[in-house]
C-alpha cells in the first residue's frame, strides 16, 4: 500500500474542474492518481506499482480559496468548491 499526502493549500486547480463541483473533483482525483502512477513507475521501474493500492490525501482549507474564486467570478457559490473537495 502506498500513501501519498499532498499539501493542497496554495495548490492550483483548473477552474474548469472546480466549477464542475463533485464531477470536477473526481476528474482531478483521477488525474492525480495517473500522475502518481507515472511518477512511482519512474522512481521504481522494477516494482509492479500498478498492482499496489494507492491512498491519496489532499489536505487543504476550503474557506480561503472559496472566497477568492467567488470574488474573481470563477465560481457562482462557495458550495462548488466544497463539492469539488
């Protein structure tokens, strides 16, 4: 089992994914998983990384980014960011 912890505060997410709420969060998670597999295979080319269970935890505070995205007009309401996360 592989655990990946990501400090999400200050992370840049694609606006198009954030406005999709939960669906955008799922797409972001899938993209993150694919990138993690690529990186792990590059670091450990002999290991069978694709057979490992990978747990990714992104830690972030949603209130700050929600307010900023709302003030910039990227989202229509803070619930979009909460649904995304």
